């Protein structure tokens, strides 16, 4: 499966979250817009433009249904978050995950239970879960 192009903006991630939490058949632009407007004001055209960009960049697939086009995520949440995290670490920390963790530890952004979880992951030498594609 090809990697999607580019990283995600906060608004694009919000759209993907709606789709990931929706029905397996995907969501229409109107359904996505309805879900987002329960949290904040946004025009339907803005959502439509973002969905179109996500499709063109390979983050979404468009499927024809009886009620119009439905959009489904091209990747499971875990695959998408891993891709975005890898891009972030590469862009801001020169590819060093250790520098990222050091930055988080130094800023006191990690809670004690998160630090413990990281310790267990490092000790076991494995990732927390295998992503679904």
C-alpha cells in the first residue's frame, strides 16, 4: 500500500477521526461536516475542500453509494499516526526518537504513568501494538 503524501493539519486529522469513528461504509461530506460542527463552527465548503485534498493525497478513498459519495480512510488510525509521527520526528528531531522523548521529559509533558509505560516498552524492545493496514 502506497504511503500518503504529506502530513496532516489539525483540521484534516479531525476529519479522519470522524471517519475512523464512523460506519465502515464511510462518511459523506455532510456527515463529516455535521460531526465537526458539534464541536466548532466550520463551513461545509471548507470540509469539502479538506476532504478533496485528503483524497488527492492518498489519505482517503471515495466510494460511490446510493446516497452519493462516501469517504473511507485509506489507512487504519495506527498506520496514520505512525506515519505522521515518523514525519514529525524526521522534520523536528533529525530522525531521533530519543531526542523527541528527551524533549518531552524535559518539558514535563509526560505523566508518570506514561513514563512507566515507555519504560516497559523500552525494556520489552517492542512496539505497543501492531498496526492494521
